[in-house]
């Protein structure tokens, strides 16, 4: 029989000595059954309620490395354990995308519904709608395109919020379709070198780990380079991802020269015949000229070993930064030759429309988007799915 669990008070304060009872309360003779009133036969001891089990519940799946790791320092020392299979069936990608974009879509839907209450479309309503779309970070051009469509097709007619969301989804898909492009690994280039860049906190290192896991699942041999030599935590984090994915990690002590590490990583990846080399870099603000100069030096060193490399320079964007992401794309593109985008943290903001503004202005390929912490929450970008999700479609 399982030993009865101590009460809450005893668990809180430990085994404290009980106070001595007053002498007069102690019986002089043993108590017999006749000395007390009869009591009913005790019922069998009930099974403890689930709220207070005899033993603590088994631990759930170990915490995975979060997307927002940039501020984590020493919590990454222990290697991750294999994640157990979830008890509930995992949602499909569109369901997770729609859930991740819920804040953005709810914000848009609520604002649109407040403007359109099944009344005739007039100029004042169109102006109000344009303001709503601009505030959602969709960009002035996209906002004007949507209102122009409504003005042309529905002016002075009854228009509902559902009608407007349909036009919104169609325009967003039209803008995004040309930039939705998978990241193609050229097998003729060994290693295929991917350089990850971006500002502090954008999720570069975690994105590298997720990409490494995807490539490994495709049967590719992957090597990682811990080029963020400013933060010891970033090096440790990448080493953990290396353990998880079976990818060797080229690392040096914190404070080492980043360009020298990149040189060593490319040299070793070539010698080992690796399919893919992913190089991390330190987060840097786009307006810090000395840090951008350092990034350019890393690229020059890589090109000494392979004039065509990096074969992909991916800028990781944090969706929560909103309009500031436009400036990041502009400056990193000019200084580092960005070839494609990865947008993270779409589940943490109501400003997911910024991706539309970026696509319309720069036309850079969008390879992946992230809506959560798990490996499966970073997926190739699909314009139609994104447009439906941000417009509140099912």
C-alpha cells in the first residue's frame, strides 16, 4: 500500500516536533471499544483526486530551445532530451499558421467590421478603411490597392466586413505570390554555404537549428559554425542544436575573431565534403556602421575560399518590430547582399502585415516563416495560406 502523503502544512514546514499535550488530556487507561460511541464501519479509502496525486505528475516534454533565445545566457548548459510524442494529434500547418496570425487577423477583422456594417460604401468609409490597413502595417500601396478595388467594384453598394476581407485576401496573395520561393540547395556546390544575418533578438540561432534539423531529415550532411562569437550563450545554443541534429559545430571561445572562424568552418566543410554549411553571425543593429563593416569582412573572407559564396544570405526578421523591419531589409540588403528572408515570431504580434509591405517594396524571396517555438513551426512560405490566415479565413 502506498504510504499516505503528508498534509500540506507538514510538507510546508517539515517534520517539526509536536507540542507536548497537557498531562490531563492523556488517558490513564487504554480506550476500549465500549468507552466511545459506536461509529460506522469506515468506507474503503477513496482514490486520491487527480488534483492532489500521491506522486507529482510525470514531467512533460522537455522545454525546447525558444525562438526568442537572444536574451538567454546560462540556461542552455544541459543538452536537450528527445521530445516525447504529443498526446493530441498535431495541428496541420495551416491551422498553426492561422492560430499564429490570430492577433494580426483579429485586429484587422475587428477594425474592418467596425467600419463596414452592411451599409452603402462611400468615400468616408474608404478613407477609414485605408487608415485601418495602414495601421496594420500592410503598407500604403497595399492599402490604396484594396480601397481602389472596392471603389471600382462596390462604390455606393452595400458592403460587409466579409466582402472587404475577401478583397484583402486576394490583394495580399497577389503581392506575396511572386516572392514565395523555397530555399533551393544547389547540390553542385559543396558545401552550399548559408550565412544567417539579422539584428539582435531576431531568432537567427534558433532558425539555424531548425533548418539544420530539416536538412538532416532530408538526408543532407550539415555543418554549423558558431559565428556569433560575442555571446557565449549563442555558442552553447548552437552546440546543443548540433547534438540534437547530429551536425558538427565549428566553435571558438567567446571573443574570437568571427571572420577567422568563418574561414576555418568553410575550410573544414570543404575537406569533409559536407552538403550544407550554415554560419551564424552576431546580432547587429543596421545603423551601427562598425558592426556592418565587420559583417562585410566575414563575407570577404568566405569569398576568398569560394568566390560564389555565400550561396544564400538569409536575413532573419522579427515580425514584432513592424515598420523597423523595412529599414533592416534596406540596409542589410545593401551591405550584405541579402538573397532571401526568414520571418519569425508572427505568433507574437498583431503586425504580421509588415511582410506584405516588405514584399511589395523589395521583392526579395521569402523562404520561411515561423509561428512558434517547435521545429515544425518554421515552414516554407506559401502566399495563399498566409493571405487566407491574415484575412481571418478558415
